[in-house]
C-alpha cells in the first residue's frame, strides 16, 4: 500500500514537471489546486480499487489454506482503504514540496517509519504506519510482530486511528495546495545548455 501511494502521490506533480507541461497547466484559468485535487481523487479511486481487489484476492487465496481469525478480512480492508488516502496525501505534499519526492517518500515509507516503529516510547505514534496497524485492533492470535510494534500501550482506538489518518490526508492536501499556489514553475528552455 505505501508503494502504490508513493508511485501515485509523487506522480501528481512529478510527471507534469518532468514532461514540461506544468507551466502550461498553471497558466490556464483553472485554479492550481484543482489540478492537484483532481489528480489526487483520480489516483485515490484507481489505487483504492486496485488495493481493495488485491487484498480481497490475497485473503481469498490465503483463506483456503487455513481459517482466518474472525473479522480479520474486514479489518484488513479497512486498514488499507483508510491508510491509503493518508499516504497518498503525504506523498502528494512531497511532490509539491520537492522534485526529489520519489526518493524522499521511499526513504520515509521504508526507512524512517520502520526505525521509528521499533524505538520504544511515544515516537512510534508519529508514523502513519502506527495508525494503519491500529485499525487491525487486537485479537486472540495477534502476531508477535504486531504486539512488538504497539509495545505496552497497545494500538490506538479505532476512532483515534480513523481521525488521525483522515487529518493527515486533509492537512497534506491543504499544504500541497498552498505550496502549489505560491511556487513558481518555469518552463525549461531547450535552447540553453
């Protein structure tokens, strides 16, 4: 899920910028934020459909070999479909903030979040991964790795995780729109070396 959000989220502005069409798009009478929001919601629909289908297929295949814990299918689908917009918004913000967004997002999703997750204390609650894993809740056969991730405090409450992930998505989109509105995008001059 973070990889899908990373590829789609950074593509929101990176594709237009590298293709040289961003200055053209921003000179049109439509607000700059509408381009970001339009692509965000398009990638949200496509990515959610792909991730939902992937999760359902995986659970169907895995469920045939051994019984799944009660309610795990719904919790897994909820975790993926609620955490995806938060990751997508965060990577869209990176796309608006820096042209190195793909590398920065990869390092965050697969490096920083992992290391913050294994540090004891409150630090792990500063990651999207903590709240997305909190949507799984705890059940009798909770994997040991998941118990290690939550430590003694346990996961965040369902409403706390939903609120936090929703806030991350909204705040990231607002910050992206603010950055896009104020930033200068100059077309490359092909005649200069």
